[in-house]
C-alpha cells in the first residue's frame, strides 16, 4: 500500500458550521460475526462488514443520523487506503470535514460479535505516530479555524490522541474557543484541557471515570463524580454505565444530580411493529462490500427484530453507543440549554444504536423516541 507524503502546506480551511467535531484518531472499522467465538482457537467468521470508526467520526455519523449533517465540521487526520475510505464515507454522507493528510496509514479496528453469547470483543490497532510537521500543520489549522469561525457554538473533543500528539492539542483548542462556545470533552486521557477551565461538559463512561481519579472498580459512581467535580471546574459531568443507571451532575448555586434508568431493549422492541416498518439505516457505497451471510438481517445493517423470541436471541453491538450519546446530547443541549433533557435524548439514541449490529453510531429515530419515553429520570441535590 502506498503512503501519502506529508503535506508541506496546510489544507484549505473553510467552515461555517455550528459544531466542530475534533476526531484526531479515526479508524477503519471491521465487524466480524461469529456463531461461537472461542479465544485461543481458529475462528471462522460467518460475515464481515465494514464501516468507519473513531470517536469523532462516530459522533459525526450520529449527528447525520439525527438529521443535523449541516451543523457539523469534522477535523481529522488520515492516511493510506483506510484513510481514503474514511474521507469518501464522510463525503457520501455530505459531512463537511477538514482533513489533514498524514504519512502513516490510518489504523484498522476489529469488532467481534459472538452470536452464541451475545458478547462483543473489540480489537484496537495502535495508531501511527504523527510527524512533527503534521502536528505543526494541525496546530496552524486549529489557530485559523477555532477563533475565526463566526457561527461556532460547540466543540466536541473526542477520544484518545495518536502518538505524536499530546494533551496540549486539546488545551490549545479550549483556549482559543469563543467565550460563548460550549466545549464537550469525551475522553479521560490527555485531559490537560480541563485545567484551562474552558471545558463546559465532561462526558465519560463509568470505567473511564474511575480511571480518571485512580479509583478501584467498585467505587460508587456518585463518590467518583464528587471527586471529579472537586478536582475540575466543570459545569456539567455526565457518566454512562452501559445499560445500567446513568448520571448527570450540574454545578451551580447547588449541585444537582440526575439519575436515569434505561429500559431494556428487549422490552422496547416488544412494543414496536417491525413487520410493517423495519428499522432504517443508511447504506454506503464508499466502503468495501460486506461478505458472508448476515444473521437474519434486514438491508444488511441490523437483525430481524420482528422474529425475535426470548432475550438471548437479541444480538447487540454497543460499539459507538457512547459517541452517539455525546453527539445527540450536545446537539440537544445547544438547541435547548436543558442539560438533563438533552442527556436523556443522548442516552436514548445510544441505546437504539446498539440494535444496528453492522454500523457504529447508526440508529432508528423511531426506536430512539420509544426509548426516550421509557427512560425514568430522578433529580436530587448533592
């Protein structure tokens, strides 16, 4: 595979969108479907599907699924054939992006879905090192776009950073943001930007929150949140925990804690008529075609939920669900400034996305609304 040469001049910079999505560690995503995954043995997949990954790219896809493509610009760095797939996919979805070419090939990550157990295993390739000149071009790009984008209302700092970049990249963005621009951080590493006091929202999952404060895995999430809120000056802290209770903390004159009980997907799909209205999801021609046989699929993007029996038949893919939550949360928050309600929308979209087993961050809006209506929120004062 031939590698792109490092560019000598910055890429053209144009953006008039409301949200800048910073996704500096993208991935080409492969999903393998296995009837029975056995670690330590030769495993033959029944089906392989291709999509794109990376937290920022998943964030952008979720925005597109929500009908808000025209509000976002993705800032990314890609290289090689896998990088070309990512660029083509975003182009097909009409997602505006500022892409800085790099010499290293964009990583490939692989999801293994086990039909027998319903479990997901994620294999993450290491990213190639960003060269000094490439980092300089990125920083020049940031300095041009962040302070000069007149319509910029929100910035999403998404995920880990590849080798060659450090937390100073996120800090630079936070320091340059317009005063009334909302910054959401979805990361727990390279988080020096929190010390700038320019980050408004920290959204992480339960495992990440405990790692952030060096807590043991059994530490109560409310205590973890109190530690984070004491350590960093945050307006909003959101912590997800898969299908378990989610938390949102809002700091003001008082600290409000919102808890969210999320309905099981098994109970939700029982209330939906799939026979006349199957789930919808976009199909792309930009990526290599899927191979093998789908597990009772409809349009190659999800399982046939109309024929589901008991819960053990329901195969879920939670990859990208957290990114979906961040996307819809920020979109709704910028629109309403109601954090607790916006987060409920994000949680509902994240849960719905788990049903789309071939494509990350895709979801059916009708299912999302069903879940939203069944989420129970309670509010208390800490």
